[in-house]
C-alpha cells in the first residue's frame, strides 16, 4: 500500500511541522523523519514506509543516500548532525548526509556507503554534537576501518574562517561568539560560502579514538595562534592592562550567560580552566597541559590582545553612553552593572558586553550590592544607621560616600574616633556596605606597605578597625593611596620582576585615639568624633542589620541619583576657595541639590572639619608645637637645623623629651619641619629653608607671617 507522505498524521502528535525523507540507493523512499514543534520544544517521530508503521526500521539508510552513491568517490562527504544541516550544505553543492536518531544511534544506520570515502564529520557546537562525532567515528573505524576527519568548532576557529586570520580579524570580530548548538545550517544562513566551508575542512583532523576504557578521542587542530581553551567556553576575549597584566573575559553557557573577567595568572583561572575541561571531556587535564594552555593564553593576551583598563567595583566609560559615564559593578552572580550618566542611571545585563565596556575584576572576598530601588526617602534614610553628632558631620559622611563613586581619586580618608560604645565599627561597616561590601567588612591594620597594597588590589574601599596608632611609614603610604602615588615591590621568589600598583582608594580608619596626628595625613582626611551611645539607645545587632538590609537598596539609589546630578553639573561648579581635595569638594558640591542641601553647605562643613583636624595635628606634633611657641614668644629665629633643635630642646624640655616625637638628628628634624610647614602656615608661621654665605650654609628661618592677626 502506497503512502502519501505529505498526508501523514500521527494519531497523537497530529500533523508534523516538517518532514525529511530518507531514500534507498535507487531513490525510493524508505523512512520519513517527522518533526513536531510544541512551543519551545521539538521532537521527531519516524515513519517506516516499508512496514507502514510509526517506528524506525532496525537498519536505516543514510540521508540523501541516492546523491551520495551517485557522486564521484573522490569527493568529500560531510556527515552532519541533522537533516537541516545536510540540506544546507547540499544547497552549496557539497555531498552531505546524516544518520537518523541523532547522537545516540549512528550505529543503527547502514554506514557501508561511506567505506573508503573521504569522510568529514561536522558536529553541532555542544556536548551532544561531540558525542555524536565520537560515536560515528568509532563505528566507522571499527566496522570498515574508515578514518573520518572531525571539523573543529571552537569560537576562535569559526571566527578565523569567517573573518580571516590575525591582522584580517577586526577588533569587533574578536568578540563574536557562536552559541550553543551552532551548526552547519547556521553557517550557511550566516552567509558562509563554498570557500568558507572548504577553509574549515582544511582544519579538520583525523579521528584518533580507540576502544579503550577512556573511550574515543577526537584530535581537533587549531590555527597556529589558537589554544584548547576557547573550546571550553562559549566566548573568550584575551587582553592586557596598561601595566602589562594579562586578563581573560569569558562567557560560560549560552548567550544569556554573563561575561566574567579573570586574571590569567591567578589560581582561580587555572581552577576554572581545569573544571571547564572536565565538563567538556570528563577528564581532569594534567597540570603540565594546564600550564601550557595558560602560558599560551598569557602570550596572546599580552602580544595580540587589546589594551584595556581593569577596574574594581567602580569603572568609567567610554561606552555607548559616552565618556562621562560611571559604571558600578554590583558584584552579583549575573555580573550586572549600574551605568550612571548625566541623564540618570540604569541597570545593565552582564550578558551584553561591548568592546569598549569597562572590565571589572573581582576578589574572592567581594560581596554583592543590592539592586538599587528608586524611592522618595532620599539620603536622610541613612541617618539612623550611622552615629554622628551633628548635621555637618552627616553631610561630611555622605560627601565621603559620594567621593567613593568617582572612578578615580583623590579620595579623602574617613577617620572615625570615639569612646568604646560609639559604634565606630558598625558605622564603618555601614559605609563600606553601601559602596563596596565585602565578606570581610573590616580588618586589622596592615603591618607594612606591601600588605596595604595587597589589600588595595582586591577592593575599592578599604576599612581598618580598632587602630591604636598609625606609624609614620604607614601614614606616608596612606597619603599616597588617598591622593595618588605608585607602589612597587618585588614579585615573590624573584629579584628581577616588580609588581607595580598605581591607584587611589577610599579608606576608612577607626579607633579610640586621634589617628590623624601627622599633618600630611590630617590634610587628606575627614575626621569625625562619634558620640557615645547610651545603653538605652543601643540596638540589637540582628534587628539593626535586618533594617539596614531593607533600607540599603533605597539609600544606594539616592547616592546614584546624586552622582547622576553631579555628572550633569560638576563642570559648571566653581569654588571660592580650593581646599587640598579640590576635585572631591567640587564633585560633592555639584551633588548638593540632589541631596537636598543648600548651596555651599558641604564646603562650609568641610572647611570647618579641616581646620579642626589641623588643630588636632598641631597639638599632636612636638616639632610644630615647639616652633609655634618659639615664634609667638620671640617673633623670629634664624640658624641651622642643628642649632634650632638644640634651642627648642633647651626652651621646652617637656615638649621635646621624646626622641620619637622630636627628632634629634638635623636631617630627620629638617624633614619633619618641612612636613609640618603647611600646618604652621595656617597658624601664621612662615618657615624658609635658605642657603647663605660663600659656603652656601643651610639655614632655617622661622617667623611670624606678615599681616597675620591670629594668635
């Protein structure tokens, strides 16, 4: 009984969406593959035309078999994973076929027409495709000894075929990825020509499987500048920073997966590479192979990759939003970001990445920010979560937070002091949680500059808890971290390579005593003394943090609104006086309307705070105090640094008793005097370092500043 193929109806599934007819060598129809689509799902039901039954025959012909046997035996035969792919390649003039049953059943087909032919297997770009290629190649080899070649399907290989190798590949092309399941039909639909397909066939490698316990293996060659790693990810972009540090931005999973950034030299990336290889092949690659892959990728990143900046938590354009955009990494698993412009702010999907988008690195300790929620409460919602004495102190605290949202410094240090029970640690944690939360919210103060640099490399905001004293060397390091200045140290186990770090970071310090005793540190700081909280005013920790967690998205949104307003107006802001952190002060002043403050309120509070900090620094510095007393009593003094040291020790023995606070050597005394000169100038004292006489003797002159009316 003959069957009208077009009229086939399955008793339950109904009419098929499409049909593919398998024919015998003489062209007679033998099997129909009926495709049914139900929403986003698809499935196939075979119909045996010989048995007139809805089932597949035990022995199945190859698809387009009549064309295959009619073709010249010297012509290549491309075996695809699916009829649609075979039809697409046949439309370009290739001899193409497939087997019915997908990746699980290539051995159910009669493969004898492929014996002795030049066979290429083109798998789909997924695990099922690799499985299909392995089983088909293994069956061909075991049954007839035919060694098929497997076509490589890594992103880099496919990009090379599409756009050309090396210099022919544009920067935009380097970011093109091919999604999960990408196949020959997609290639033809994308405009691939006969030349593109032939180029890909030349890259195919012979199947090198065996029947061992490990199962069949496929050796897939790459272009000379490729490596095994791109096959492990859906997308990969190798690049380097201006300092010469290599990075990789990768996409795992399908097109909706986010782009993630890793330092190629990190242990985290090597672990990720090993895991990806295990997921792909079922085996953990040897350490030597991993090392080779990483070294090759480092070379590509350094010598072939783009040069880009890498950011921690806060980045900047250019992007599609223009050069005046700020980008905040929310630190969430989806790698979403907040883009802030003069027009407002919006949340961006981490799966979408342009070539100019800022790249963010993440430390293991980074914690996620909440998704900001717009509201009407404004920044005043923060007030009940921080312990401040006055409105001006609150403005200074919010101003410091606003400064943290700038992609680059200078950043003033936030120094919180107070008695026990003044919520110094809690306030530090709240401030950090609003900008750069961490699993380690606060930490002990580092013992040396190297540890400070290590901490700064992994976070945007640093918070150090319960500090008793800041040593001079660490005070100098904090000053450089606040306003800019490079750090350099040797790589571990190396005398030749230096690790360079040239960046600025916002820093929070808290402790009971005054921590900004050094003039240069106090000049770069906002110092707030927190009032003691009475016992009846203290909150339960669990209740406090639960309430803060609810308010945090609204507070963050208020800060983002203010940052957007600052971007729109900062260029038009002028300051009557420019303090030490003039850029920071200008930025916060530009945000005042969005924060609900009167014009100039922040600058007034900031000036008063700096004046108070200068007084504290003066009281805590023996050299500055002694020189100030000398000028007030004698008006003027001139002589060598050695003479001045002796003179001050004779006049004020109690003040100069400590050798640590009051240097004995002329060089050390002169260096400290230069350090406190700006502080003395604010109190009407002029300090001059001169040379006189034929011998060009070094002398120091201290005197009351002309026209000074203060004390």
